[in-house]
């Protein structure tokens, strides 16, 4: 453990949580205001693993730069911090700073309401529960951007997409992070059976064919690729972007 971590732990142990939280937020906002305003720099300020552990922020910048000053509504699945109610929300705060006029909503299986603040909504619920996701969209959507950084379990990823993607407006962007779990048994993936396991990677690889649906011949059309209104799919290292057509 670093000396910085020791110092933070000591401060956290001494101060009441609300006082510590206010100081933390003041420090974050000061650093964000006085630093570079690109997304990678903001990821460092808010200590989200979208940069460092992963290298997602330059890709996000490419996709979201034109929306940065629009009043977007963004939903992120997964707040972070696991079952600790006062931990997490790092990427939600990053998105709030990046999208200056945006409204950010986070959902998590654990109680995270203590992390709510202006322009950040947090709702407790299961990402595989379609009724819950539809209700969140009714309350806080429709969303222009949805990011799945949740459980990373393959069946959960697919269930969330099938519930939420139909609710996106045309041009809406749906992102799935950490798709390396498609190859890991712990998350219902497989490396030895990567071509047949019902993983998120296989699900979206198959749906690439659906983008060319208008060119399909009448004979022998596949029945297992539903028309979900997908306009485009882009694959990156451990990251997928799907655009509503």
C-alpha cells in the first residue's frame, strides 16, 4: 500500500463520512477544473479504471466529443465499490464533468444512494430485470448513451441489451465494456468453446449480419437474428459500441 493510500485511510477513519466526502469532491473538482479537460485526464482525476487498468477513454473521446456540450442523458450500469455504500461512483462523476449539460444515471445491485448529487441519479436494482430497466428508462430517460459496466456476466449483458436497446432513440449509442469476460468461465464465458458459448462476443458477432438485412435473399433467411434496429457495431479491445439505426 502506498503512503498516499495510508494517508487517505487515516483521514477517512477520523473524519465523519459526509465531511470526508465533501473534501474529496472539492479536491476532485479543483483538479478537474485546473487540469486538462480531455476524458483521459478526467479519468485520472476521478480515479476510474476506464483509463489505466483499461484504455477506453481515448475511444470514448472519439465517439462522444461531438456530444460533449449537448444535454445528453447517460445511463451507466454498475456504480462500483461493490457492497460498500460510500464507495464507487467515480465514472459517474467523470461523465458529469465531461458532459457539462448532461444528466447521469447509475444503477447498481447494491445500495449506492449516498453517492447521489446534482445531475447524478442512482437507482438500486438488477441489470437482468427487464421490468426494472424499463422503469428506470421511464423515470430518467430516454437515454442517449447507455454503458454496461455491470456484472460482466454474459446472460446479464444480453438481458440488459435486449431490454434497453429498443428504448434508445435513433442514433443512440450502447456500449459494453470488459468483453474479455466472454472467454472466462467465471462469467459464463469460455475460451475452449469460444465459437459456440452464448457469450456477448458471439451475440454481437452474429448481429453484424443483421446490419446487412436489406441484402438478404428470400431463400434461407436466418430466423435466429432478430431485427433489433442496429445501425452499426464497432469492436475494440474489450469494448463494443452499438448504434441504434
